[in-house]
C-alpha cells in the first residue's frame, strides 16, 4: 500500500521496513506497525532515533512510517466500472500515543468544503494508484497543516460499525453496493436516511475488573440509541493496547451535532458499572 502511491507519484510518507531500511533523523517521530494486521494490534510509537535504536531488534520486520499529526478521518467508498463512489467521510477520535486505539467515530465529519474535497481527493488518488476498480474500500486519512495524508487503506468496508453509521445518515449500504459492483445486474434496495448525524462511542472503562453492568435495556430505550452492547472477557478490562480490548459500544443517531452529543452523554450515563474489589 505504501509502495504503490510512491511509485505513482502520489504524496506519501517516508517509510521502510525495520532492520532493512533505516529512517533518517528527520523522519522521527515514527509509527511502527505489522505489515499484516488489524485493530491497532502491535502499533508502536517511536519518538526519536535513540528509542528506535533501543528497540530495532525487537521490531525487525515491522513497517515504519513518519507519524502524522492532525485530526484523523476515514473515507468509505465503493468502486465499480464508473469509478470510485465516496459514500461518506467519518471523523475519528483515538486514545493518542502510544497505541492510538480508536475511541469513537462520527458521520458525517464536520469539515470545511475545502478540507472535505482534499480528503476525498487523497483517498481517490490512493485507490487509483493501487489499481482498485471493484468493491468496497476504507481509507484512513489525516489532515496535517491542511494537507491530506493517507495513513492506510483497505479493500473492505471499515470495522467498528462504520458502515452502519454511513447507512444511517445516507441510506447507502456499503455491503450491498459492494456486491452490486461485482454483480451489476443486481439493483440496490432503496433506503432513506434515518438521521442526519450518527456516531459510535466506546465505553471508556480501562484497567478495571467489572462485576456487573446494568442499565443496558434503559439505555437502548433512549431516543437515538441504535445499539448498546457490552463485550467483556472474564470481566477484566485492561489498559487498551488494541481495538479488541475495548469493552463495548454505543451507536447513536440525531439530527444535529449538538443533539448527537447530548444523546451520547445520556446513553453513556444510563449504563452503570459495578467494579469488583481486587484488593488483596
């Protein structure tokens, strides 16, 4: 994914393989990540050359690339014989460094027309460089000082219920459209948007052992709550290092960003967590 845009003269980042391609001093800080993986698993933040040298043996074989500052977004699209069709742009929030686990998503991203166009154009140029002509895609982009930079792209729909957010606000089902791109004689169903804005919010519990979760039924009955789910393994929630360690989520819709924030706050407050006493 990194080589193809560079070879096509599309703006890209300094990158290489740890143990084979040494970064230059100006390439720091770095992100190191597996060349195959998902859900932020294995992501490492390397702030400087000294930190890189300390860990180079442990991280040999991982991809390194310059860390990009600025807000993060994803572009949800489907490609077919008529080109790349952008279904929506999703805004992301994360835990920040060092693990950058995603804590929420909001669709549509609140952007100026110029920034939205820059993000769409960046994703489309990346898909062109990779020769993508069929099926779904999920392209993660950051805006750094007004410049859109590809973080990574996937020839699949996004995770974290992002296709549901897209469908709630646009009426466009990315899965159905992806199938139609391969089977063009299949006509898509007509869907109406349910909300103007929608978001995924992850329950923020970390480094705790949960005895009981209550209030989910009350939460699900609140205005705008589409999903409220808790997934705990053994009741213990570690400090998040990757996406699968998050304990659960909400999907909420509304007709304005302010109303969406209020509904998320109310839904989050309706879910009560009883913590287990782990004192020796």
